[in-house]
C-alpha cells in the first residue's frame, strides 16, 4: 500500500534526524535535556511553545544571539556578566535555582543517568 511506503520513509527520516542529533556538535548542551528527538517529532502530547523553540537552537530571546545580529548592545547576562546564551539561562543563571533543581531532578529520573554526555568535547 502506498500509505505504508510513506510511513516507512518517515521512520528512516526520523532515524537519520536522530543520528544527526546524537552525532552533531551544535548546541551539545541541549542533548542533556533531550537525548532522543524522535518522541518530539510529531508527538501528540505536550506543546513546544515559543520559549522552547527559541532556547533549543539558542536564538531569539538571548542577548548573545541578538547582539550578534545587531539587535542588542550587550551580549552578556545582566546578572552575572557572562555571555547570555540559552545554555547560560538554563544551567548557570543565578536567578532560577529552584526551577533548575526541579528540572535536574526530572531529567535525572527520566534519563536514569546523571553523567550523560554527548559525543563531542565541550567547548
Ligand atoms: Zn548570568
């Protein structure tokens, strides 16, 4: 059936996407949160909101990116003076310690692995 053929192709594409995700060197830190992108693609539950789609590639609302494209004067975080990136906001910014602990607990439970690392060396 034509429909089945189409679905077969879709699975292959998703596996390729996963392979790129696992082996790529861009935004390595996001893989600490999302190890398998497949459930995110075409999932029926939950929502990927504006902030999620902005922070995953590190675009949009972060000053380091906005500064790079000429839309902000200062690339650094107003609190700590470090580069205002998505990674900084999620893992380092002092403003959200309670939220960060909650997130870490959820991620640890879901991954069963505190020491997960992506394949590429940290920058
Ligand atoms: Zn900061």
